[in-house]
């Protein structure tokens, strides 16, 4: 499938996601309509996990093979990963104000997510500071591998420490307790965000390949 | 609990602006590179 076709598929999926979030999912009984932020917040963080998984994969691949394609994959995944983590933090903060009464608190989940964001912002800054391609790729790969260790810390922080944030709705050890329409809406939005990530990844990788070609 | 629609629209609005800005940045870089490639092969 071409990159453009993948982009259009992502757009259609995002429209379907918005349709389910605002037209199909019911008004939540306790929080009211503000709970609809969940259909943005949860898929955004799951997509960020996936993006950083690609960074890990690309980093390991580069250290094992020294092929620049793996480094390009890692770099191309880090950018949308940072963006989706930023969206997670912003949407969570906006959701927190009416429900918790505060924009931010140093809760384990929030703090570990902020650390995740800063680690990968650091990863991108590091890449910008080293000119020599092999040295840059090696240093970035080490950060890309070490940074991935933070993903389980973020995800399980609500179980490991006493937190204000609710326990995992999806990907938890127990079966999900949420109602079917809410689960389906989350699933549609999760698929839409994943398609968007794959599109951005494909486009950014191609740009990096052309940039390398011009530089070389 | 009140519905707080303004918070809902703010959250989706921020996400839309950030994603669109990133997509536009990628599109501009791709266009610039395509022009450089065309100049090179001409």
C-alpha cells in the first residue's frame, strides 16, 4: 500500500473515530460528556507506546547490523512518539481540571509520563547535536533502548504506587470492566491513531532516506 | 456533574492543531526534497 493511500485510510479512520466518540458512545453516567476526552487520551498513549516500541526495535536493529535503515526507523518513530505523548499529557491535564480539580499533580502516572516525554525529547535533541552519522546513530540507539524501559514503568505505575490516576482501562491484567459501546469506541480510535502513526512513520522514514541521499 | 464541553473541545482542538502542524511540516520537507531531487536529475 502506498504512503498516500495509508494517509487517506488514516483520515477515514479518524473521521470514524470522531463519529463514534461524539455520536455513538453514550454520555458517561458519573463524569458526563467530559469523559469523551478518554477517546483521545487513551489511544494517544497506546500509540505513543507503539511508537517508542519502534524506536527500541530500530535502535536494537542498528546496533546489531549497523544498517542506516534501522536508525532511520528509530528516528522516524521518535518524533510522532513525542507528539502522541504530548497529546496524552495535554488531554489528561485538560481532563483533570474538571474531574480532579487540578491541571497537574505529581502522581506516579503523570510524573512517569512526563519523564517518558522528556527522555524522548532528549533523544531528538541528542540526534541534533551530533553531526557524524554513525556516532549519532550509536548514541541515539543507546538512549532509544534505555528509554524503552520507562514504558512499563508508566503503564504499571498505577499498580505499583498509590496514585490519583485510575488503574489501566485497557491492557490490564484483569478483563476490562468497561461497557461494550465505550470499549468499541476506544478500539476504533486506537486503530485510527495506529494508522496515523504508520502513515507518519512511513512519510518521515522516506524523508530521512532522501535527506541521507542528498547528504551523501 | 456538568458536561464541561469547553474542556472536551479544548482537548480535541489541541490534538488537531499539533497533528496538523506536524503533518504540514513533513509535507513541506517532502516537497522541498522532491524539488532538490528534480534539480539534481535535470
